[in-house]
C-alpha cells in the first residue's frame, strides 16, 4: 500500500512539472486571463435598464443597484417647490441609507432645467421625463409639482405624494415592505397547503 502511495505521489509530481512546462511554452495573453477571472456581471433590474440608457442633464448618474427609485418633479417657476424641495434634498442622505436613489424629472425646457438645477444646488441625477417613458410603475395620479413618485427596482409602484407630504417617503417605504412581506407569507402558506398530502388535511 505504501508503494502505491509513493508511485501516486511521484506520478502527480511529474504531471505537475509537465503542466508547468506546458504553461511556460504557451503564450497566453494577460488580458484574456484577467477577463477569465472577472465575475459575471449581475443582471440589471428593469428600472436600472431604462436608467442606464438615459441622457442626463448633469454629470451625476443614478445608482443602478438601488432597491428603490424616487422620481422628483419640480420647476423653477413653482413657489411650493422652493418651499419643500430643499428639505427633501437635505434628507437625501437618509434616502441613500434606505437604498433609495432620487432622480430629478425636468418640467421645463432642457436649458431651463439645467439652470434651475445649478442655481438650486440640486445635486442629483437630472433627466427629461421622455427619456424614462418606459419605466414600469411610475405614476403621478392627480399630482402636479412638486411631487415624488417611488417605485421599487422592478417598477412596482410604492407611493406618490406632493408638497409637504413628500416628507412621508419613509412611511411609504415601510408600508410597501409590510405589504410585500404579507404577500410573501400568503404565497408560502398557499404553497405549503398545496404540497400537503391529502391524508393530512
């Protein structure tokens, strides 16, 4: 048995040396090796897919890995916007903590929107609504400006509000999460009942 192990060790050692000789002789481009080591790119969510193709009004680009997206409508001529939008933007750090990305939707011509964002220090990605027409779930039912519509990364509608009610974004997210958890529990229960043997019912 010891002789067998010895032969096996010698054989493996010989094969290793032979493999190293082959590696030394074959000229493999470094770039191809590096490409082989790269991890597979994670598939983008439906909303991120649309955002990726958008043409943005500033250098700021949206986070394509966010769990939620808040679409903010505001305009330079809007007095309530000047009252409510600055505080919402101050809360932006908290939104990021909730994994929500805020995106500005222009409501005027492109030049006016760029000027408004610059003067108002609106330091978030800005885009014209026509660019995002195919995003599922974006709705502004009976809302003007300022208003905020939140969707999840799959485009499911989370909530929409205007004016001072925009500050309620946390409550909207919490309510949505509770609903999703309830639906998940119901599906799990239904699946368990479906798989349960007839005799156990």
